[in-house]
């Protein structure tokens, strides 16, 4: 799991990103958390056989 949180979103939005690797095939896939704008946590989880997330954050202006 990866987590993203901004204490001051300044009117924008953010979400957690997890770049995960499939242990069997070596394929990478990105999984994303919910968009947030209020200082709460956005969480992204590897799904299925994907493991070892590399954490990231995505932002957008609204």
C-alpha cells in the first residue's frame, strides 16, 4: 500500500499512486487511490499477484 496526504491542497486535488510489479511475469502496472482535497489520506494498493509498490503522488488543479 502507498499513502498520499497534503496538509494544504490549496484548492487542488491529489491521490496516491502505486507502481506494482507482477512477481510471475515481471509486468508493471499502476494502481491509484481516490482523489482527495481536504487533508485526508488517499491510499493505493497493489492488486492480485502484483507486489512491491513504488510510491507516488498525482495532483490536479480544479
